[in-house]
C-alpha cells in the first residue's frame, strides 16, 4: 500500500490526527527515549504538521516551523517515526517532503534543525551541515545543523 502524506495547519488537524501525533511523539520521545520534557511548547499552533500514514496508521511525523518561531531560519522539528516502520525509508521520505514543504510554505531560504547527535550523518545526506557545538537537550546530545538553499 502506498503511503498517504498529509500536511495541515494546527487548526486543520482533526482531534483524531492530533491525538495520533501526541501519541507517537510521547511513545518515542518520552517512553522510548526516556525523556521527561514539556512537549506542548506553544509552537504547534503556528506550525505546519506533516504526517505520513502507512496502512491508515501514523508512521512518521514532523512539524514545519516558520522563521522566527524556533530559530531565525525556518525549521523542521519533532521529527519522529514509529518503531514499526523504521529502516523502511519512511524517515527519508519524511525529511525530503519536509524540506520541499518548507520551501513551499515559507519561501526559499536556509533551514535550521536541532538534530540528535547520532543522526548527523542521516541529516547530512540531505545537505544539512553541523553549525555549532554539541549541547544537551533533555539528556540527549544534540547539535544544530543548517541546510543552505539549493540553487
């Protein structure tokens, strides 16, 4: 079955979609990664929500943040995939679509992310380069990475 890709503003999300997003983010960030953190950071309301469904289940998700919300640049955040679909290419599909949708929604420009350190090679394969020092966020090593606009 082909993946179904959806992008919506916060206001366009149905209660079921919002619940699925929260459930996946909690399952991975809080339970799997054992991080106690405030996921509800008041940035969701001003972001676009990119969802990939596989067999009618939310397989992967990220939010697209406009410039000035998290960083000076536009950003991709809360990148998450369900453990049941990892290593199937859905993460690559999510980031590729996230990059193109950032350009479509916010215009051409740089994209900045706060990447978990162990994923720098993955994000590097999309043209993101490390920009700054390693820092701890919720007990996990992160580094900022930036993708300069392709010509």
